[in-house]
């Protein structure tokens, strides 16, 4: 069955792969991008099944207008993919306030803005599927990624709540948490960053060195991720969170193991504040 998709960040990387896959599957796509002219070749290939719209996801009014334009053109939106985002690998202390805010505005509030614009239409029809493209970084912590991963953790929490609110309305939601993919993300994350202060060489510096070696050797295939999304769009009960890639599974398992070990070690301190407890406070 043909669907109408709204995809943010559709002109490059994973967003482009999802857009191409949806069009190839016979769907119609409202493709938002900061520079929609980059979709010209797809417009030539698919004609009026593709509607490019200009959108900066940090602008909530622009999100409302882009969604309204899509509804006017295609009548409805069946699938929303919030994919737009970026990150920079920089120590928190060297990340300016405005740079930090913009990263969070794009990666988190961009998701909020577009979801807010689309949700009333899905609620009215009592159907729809929402994909929020997060990251395994929404479950882990990496030196140098304070703004990006703070936003991705927020996306995960937002999805936990929203899925419970809209599930009874017939709207499905899945927070996708991929590992590394060959989308050019790593190159962009390493671009236009200041020299690292000596005190952060042992933490952030090591990750920068790793990222330089990682470029071109990413584990994930964005075309395969797009195929997963296409399949999930028709699934009656997709998971609220879905890790994608063996590296994502490994990193998440390591993080969960460390959290569990901490929880076990500190559980008596966790219980101490209970009114019913009369055990003395003792730190491990």
C-alpha cells in the first residue's frame, strides 16, 4: 500500500537513503532539507511523488508550514522520520554556549518541533508511524560529545513518554539507535573544531584519534537501515527503542553492564533514604 512519508534531513546521509528507499518502494515523500535543491535528481526521477520543502527544524513555525504544505499536496502523512541532526567532537569546556544550544536545538527540539506539527493529523486519523532517529549515543557517554549525546538522551526520554501517550490512539513510535554508518557523519563531526586543550588530550583527544581512523570503516550500511525502517513502517508493534548495528549492541551492552555494577555496589545507599530503613549510612 502506498504511503505518504515526511522525512527531515533528506538531502544527505541516512535521510537520503531513507528517501530513496521510500520512493523506490512506491511511496510519496515530503522531503525536507535546508537545501532542497540538492534533491533535484530525485525530483527528475520521481516527479510529483516527491515534494522537496525547505526546512530548518529548529524553527517551529517553519515546521508547521512544511507539514501543512505536505498535507496540501498529498492529503495526509502516514510516516514521519525525524532524521535531521549533527554533532561535533569537542570538550564541553571548549564548546561555546551558542554552539551547545544549537546542537541541542537541532538534535532534540528539531524532533519536538516536527513531531508537534505532524501529530494532530495522525491523531485525527487514529493511525500513523513515527521514527525518531537517535543514536547508540542516546544510551552511552562519549568524551567530546556532550551536546550531541545530551540531545540524544533527551530524544530517548521523549520517546518513552510519547509512545505511552499516543499508543492508545493507534499511532506507533520507534526510536532508532544506530551505531556508526557510512554517511559522512564522522567527517562532519571532526570539521571546524578547535585544537583540544592539553588537559583533554587523554579523553577527547583519544576519541578524535579514533574517529580519524574510523572514517571510511564505519560498521553500518545506511541502505540496510533504510530497509529496516521501511519494514517497520508496516509492523503492528515496533519496539520503542531499537539498536541498529553490532557495534551499537556492543557499546550499549558495555554501558548497561557498568550501570548495573554501579547499581549493585551502591544499592544499600540507594535504600538508605527510605523512612522504614534504620540502617546506618555506609559508603562502599
